[in-house]
C-alpha cells in the first residue's frame, strides 16, 4: 500500500480488531470454525483494503499533479503560478473525495458485517 492515505497502521489495527472480534465470537469456540472465521474476515477486509490501496495510489497521482490535466504543467508554469481557482478547487475536491471513506466509514460496521457473515456460515453447517 502506498503512503498517500496515511492509513497503513490504522488498517492493521482495524484488521486486528475485526479478526479478534470474529475469533472471540461465542459460536466460534472450536477449531472447526476457523475456515468460516477466515472466510468472513477475508470477504470483508480484502475489498476494503484493496479500495484503500487504490485510493492511496490515486491520492499519490493527485498530490503529485499527475491527474486532472496537471500532467503537462511545466516547471516554469508551476513557478509562475496563476492557476484558475476553479482548477485548484477541482484538485482539492478530488483529494477530499479520495479520503472521504475515513470520515464516512466505520470499523464497527465492518465488524458487524463480518460477524453476520460468520453466523450465516456457521448456521449453514
């Protein structure tokens, strides 16, 4: 994962929290539940982590001015400045959208989703 979301350590903490929640869930007290635990964990966390990785990569491109028409700005143009406020706002808006998950999401929602998936899998067995 690239560092442009500043979320690597946070992702690790959330991973541990969700995995610990699944392992501690009452119906999973036997080793036979481990495949269902890992399956629920993977189904919830992998897509989330892949999305954060994608957003982090995009943030890198945005913050290094390699998107939204900034790719061909020369060093001379950059030094002179004078870019239209609307153009800068578009860049700022894109960066804000890229990190919106941090304000709108919750590890608790993911934990609850993983536990529900686990309970369904255990009930099916």
